[in-house]
C-alpha cells in the first residue's frame, strides 16, 4: 500500500473541491481508498490530495484513465503538480 500526495496551486479552489468530490467514486472504482482534498492554511490557493493505493503502478494506471478529464474539470490543465509517494515504515 502507498499513500499518494498531489500538491498544486489552483486558480479556483471551489472548482477543484467539486472536481475532487466528483472523481472520488472513479478513484475508488479503480482501486483508490480514503481520498481526501485539503487546502493549505498559509496559502488559500494551494491544495493537496491524499489517497491510498495498492501500489504506485496502480495509481499511475488509474491516473492514465481519468487524469486529463480531472484536470479539465478542475481547471488545472498545464499547472505544475508536485507528486509524492509515501510507503509505510
């Protein structure tokens, strides 16, 4: 199991939030668990999503299937995302 962290600064946090909620069932159907979105206290345009996946490869396969649609819906096309993959100790 891995914890996947995505971080990005967005032009419209509410649009991002609505898109994250819309795609939660899609991620769950593709093997993601415990998907949550957060906004930074120190920067109201910075958002972070966290979700658990069986593996990094499983997350990548899911992202290949819906990533472009997510970015279009969230207004995050062309933005630079930071991705971190966390493994349990």
